[in-house]
C-alpha cells in the first residue's frame, strides 16, 4: 500500500507524487570510452527518483532507509566507471537494478 498526496513542486519545479519520494537532480555525467581507436563520448544528465516503502523518515522516527543525495551522485559515477555507459536506457536499468538490490527499503 502506497500513500499518495497531491502533487507538489520543489524549488526546482520538480513534481513529487508522494511524501516518501526524494532524489537527486541534474547529475552531469561525461563518459569517455577509450577502448577503441576512436574514443566514444557519452554525456548524460541523470535524475534519480526514489520512494521509500515506509513513512518512518517522514514521521521523524528513523532515517535508516534514506540514501543521501551525495551518495546517489557517487553511485552514478562509480557504476559508470565500473560498467561503462552504453546508452541512457541501459545505464538507467543498471542504476535501477543497483538501487533495488542494494537498498531493500525502496
């Protein structure tokens, strides 16, 4: 069961559908693949939206399941370096699978 409140906008004009939703916006990623003779460059702007499976953070009882925005940004960079960036869709799936497997509170 997910509680939903009316949509609201944050300072940057981003829409949130639930008080459990949070994330990191405008993470710039420039990936250079140097494996071939001709280097390939992939530039992405990544936006992460996460939603907790409980409201402990909202009630102020626990921040245990919250992933800090700097940590989210660092995860983007680490996964790009470790696995490369084939394209936005493939990298998005990689990010989603990582967050869902490593953070069961999402």
